[in-house]
């Protein structure tokens, strides 16, 4: 009984509720994208997930804990999809193309970008959110660095600037494109992919033969 109570206080749902927990977290992430961290309500989540507010509080105890878990869930889901998209591809540029394809053809692209932009803004006001934002940046930078490192070692890439600078250019561009999508600024998925692939090709010095068309290059 004591362990179960401690789990509830920590926001850990009981075993055997994975599907329901994911439905709640997905609904909470949607509420964050639509209303923002400060304005999102438990009622929004309960209605969307078709559960009671009492059940939400049983799982997560507080509103802030629920929304922090929703952000962490979104992060883990996103990182898993990034990594699985290209893990079996040995050729570095093709691997990067697959990563861009996963990033820009996400059917929930607008929601993901809105959620990410909202959390970046909220992290300025809420210190407890900053570790999650930093973790996404670190995971994305590590993934791109891994691909770039393989490309340099294989001779496929000849960066026109220090490798770390090239990686930062790419990661910063992703943030900018995400903000443009979230703001409804006309950043459509094909344009997002075109900008990311074109910039990466230029700063990484992709050698002839490495830049074969991938799904993200096609209309």
C-alpha cells in the first residue's frame, strides 16, 4: 500500500493501464498545443480522453504533474521515432534524408510544432520544464552529430565549417522551422524538408554520389 501511494504521489499510474495512460497523455499534449501550459485545463484533457477528472488526479495528482508527464511522453515518443526512422540505414546522407522525412511528414506536425514551441516558451517561466527542453536539444544534436561523424569518416561529407558549427546550424534551423509551422507562417512540409536538406547539403559538403533523392526530396 505504501509503495502504491508513493507511485501515485510521483504521478506514476498503476500497472496494466498503459493504453489508457497513453490516451490521457496524448490528450494532454493536444491541450498544451491548443491552450498553452498555463491555460490548459484538466477538464480539456478529461473530455478529450473520455475519462473523469478524478481519474486524472488519481494517476498524476496535480495539473502541473500531468502536463509535465505529457511533455516527457511527447519527447520520448518523438526521439524514439527519430531514431527508428534511420537506424538500419548505413549510408550517412540517406540516413539523414530518412530522418528529415520522419521529421517533416509527421501527420501530427502542426500539433508537435505547437507543443514544442509552447514548451520552449513555458520553460522560460517554469524552471521545472527546462531539463526536458534541454534533453530534446541534446538528443537531436547527438543524433545529427552521429550521422555527420559517420559521413566525415566515410568521406561522404566534407564540412565547409567546423563539424560542431555545422551541426548547430542544422539544429537551429529545425527550431526555426518548427516555430514557423506552429505560427501558421506558411511553412509547409515540402518547404521544411527542402530547407533542411538544402542547408545540410551545403554546410556538410555532401560529396557527389551521396545525395541520391530520398522521400523528403520528392513532392
